[in-house]
């Protein structure tokens, strides 16, 4: 479709998907500093879209819990894995005496 104008419906669907992605990525989470409130926010986002996620806590009770959910698809449908939303690094701090952040 090079050079073609996309039909309004396709543009609308694309906009809706980008808006959802933007909302999802704005949920504040920081790796190794995940709070129950952060977990609840991610679960609520997906619940609002019809997907109930289960929290899978690490066996030793330490670390970041995983969230798991499944949507039934047609037989032999490809699998989509969403991974890493918690994998946001904490803000950089300046190193003493380096003058750099």
C-alpha cells in the first residue's frame, strides 16, 4: 500500500491499538522494585480488556511476581507472549564525583 491512503476504519483501529499500548506502557513499574499496587495496575488494565491474569509469586517469596493469562484462540493459532513490562530500569543517579549521570 505504498503511497496509498489507508481507509478510515483501518486508521481508527491502528489508533485504538496505539492508544492501548500507550496506556499500558505508562503504568509505572520498575524492575526489582515492583509493589502490589503496580501488579494490581497491570492486572486491572488487562481485566478491563477481558483478560483475567493470575499472579504467580516466586516460590521463595522474593523477587518480582509473574502474571499469567490465556485467551483461547483457534486451533493452531500462533502464540503471543507479552513479557517484560516490569523490566523498566530505575532512573539513573549521578555517581559521586563523576559529574555524570
